[in-house]
C-alpha cells in the first residue's frame, strides 16, 4: 500500500470533563489547520494591505484549483510551494487592498478583471511575522491563496509567472489531492479508481497541516469562481472581506463607459421635457449612468453572498445486538470493497434524521439512536462530512436494496471481520492492500477517510463502551 499521511492531532483538552465522559476528540484529514483565520480582520483593508506586503507572508498559487507543489517529495508525501509578494506584483498589482470596501464599491468596473485572492489566516507560531494592532495585537505570518489561472487582462502575466516557475522545476499538482472524489458516491472510499488508474502522473499526498491549508484555499477559490453573478439580479458581483463574501455593487463604471462611448449619456437629438417644464438639453450625470437597477440583495440582512458549505452525513450503523456493522458497496468499485453509507442532508432536516433517512433509502435498515462522532471538511467542492454512529432497531435490521438503486450490495459484517480488514485490507480505491491481506478478504478505505475512523471507533467499543482492540 502506498504511504498515507497521518491524521491531525486533536485539540488538547487538559483532562477535560468532556473527554472523560465522551472520550478523546477525533480529528480527520483536511482539518487541523495551523492558521488562525482572524476572520474579524478580513474587513480591515489596512490589515490586509499590511499583510499582503509583509516579508513573512506566503502566497499559495492555484491554477485550475490545483496547488503549486514543492518539487521535493519525500516518501510520497508532498509539500505546498509558496511564493512571495515580489513575485506576484505583475499579476495582482501594487496593492489590491489599498482602498476601503466602500471605496471599492464606488470604483467598481466589471470590465476590470482582478485575480481572485483569499486571505487564509496567520501562523502565530512565527514570532517575527506581521504584528498588527487591532482591538488586540495579532502577530503571525500571513497566508493568502490566489488563482493564477490565465484569464482576461492578466493572462500574459500569469502565463509568464507559470513559465518562470516551470523553468525552476516547480509545477502544479496533477489530479486532485489525496481525498479526491468525482461525486458524492466516492465519499465512501478515497481516492477514486478513475485517477489512480489513469495515465496521468499522480501527486504525492499532502501532510496534515498542508492539506488543511489547501482545503481552505481550494474551497474558497472554487466558491468565488462559481458565483461571479448575483443570484437575484444577474449582474456581476465583487469579492470582498478577504475573499469570504461577494456583494452586488449598486454601480458599475463599465455601464457608464458603454453609455458614453455610444453617445447615450450625451444624446441631445430629442431634448426631453423635464419636470420643471424646461426642454433645454440636460445631459445625464455619470452617477446616474453608472447606477444599476435595484437589487433585493442590497437591502436588509441579505446584502451579501456567503461561501457555501453542504452538510453530508456518513454513518457507521451497528446492529441492535452490537456485534455487526452495516457496510455497502457500489457496482463500479473493485471486488470486495465496502464502506460506510453516506448521503446529503436535505433542507429542514436534522443530522440525526438525515442518517435515518439515508440508511433506510439505501439499505432498507431502520435506525434508532444516532450519535455524532466527528466531522471532516471536504473541499470537493464544498462539503462538510458529518460522521455519525447509529444503531438499528431490533425489528429493522433486514437489508432491502429496493428503495434506492445506489448500492450494488450491503451486508452486516462482524466486528472481527471489520477489525481484520482494518489491519490488512485498507488503502486508496484501486491501490494494493497492506501486508498480510488474503485475496477475497474485505477491503476498506484508508485511515485518512472518515469512514475508516467511524469503523475503527465502532469495533473498538464506541457503542458498547467496552474497549475491544
């Protein structure tokens, strides 16, 4: 089995009462970022401006959402490659944060393409990083993500930068990183066979902290790219708040220019009769010409568009007796591969209800008590995997795949079978199993998948309360 990165360490609890009662916190891959996001500073353009140009600042470049990687890969584990402000000035300009948000809205021109940037946070472990006095003093090395996919007015500058990096042997990742999925179906196991069996060279897996930084960068860059227009009025939107919000500006200088160049704003051919009865030609003012039609998003509390996160449930389901685990497989998976069931939570539905509904729809099993286990950010494109443990009711353990054709098979596996597979039968989808695996045995997702964490917790006594290692 190829090397797998470890999962992040959970937050220290200092022997808390919660840990004594519920056990140690479980942390999953794509979580565990070393950055303090200091979200309350995203609207402070002076802070962003200072962070942008500080010598300690690191910029993560993404092209088509693929991160720039350090060419040095050790033991199959990759590292992100960061660059500095001086290398980026030709792409982002001198200072895109030089003005306030209000001034940006007043100067908005939809013809002017600005590469998407996201402020990711500060690494407070760096003591000689930026020191900024807000309500309190905040010190750390700032991190930004920027989309340098060649487009519009910065196409040439981006291509030049990419070419210069390639000349140094620095390139972007090929395929998605580690926990790649094609659709929700692939949440059960990772990575998918499509990529692992392709002829495209595969990228080494990211270390835990690097993966968390990339997850934040990818999800925010992707969300901004997917939402260039206002959902209410259809006009272009503007990225604000360090890349974490989009707003629909009330004016657009591009509209003013278009009217002026066509002669509309200075048209005097048919002088209108004004409210005061004077028919003397009165050209429209630039302010009037640049105004957009009214938009509901500029009123009340709905005046901004926020990043989307889709809740997805993934669950380890135990039989009523507490000695078997329900696992399912899809037809396109290799033989003997199984995983926990998963699906999207629907509107106006609790997580517990989503678990019960999904298990019933996919396997026909009726679940009673549900307990939240752990969660996992999933930036493909914008999901939060909510891991749960559920227990079937005595009369509802019969498997029936007739409701939903998603699964090819579902079975109750004994804890001993699952325990053995966790020891020797785990890997990425399509990759070889570990040492000691016997052909025909149960295959399961790797330790970096939340499905693995759920199964491990169940067979180790999560439900019974009795450790069974």
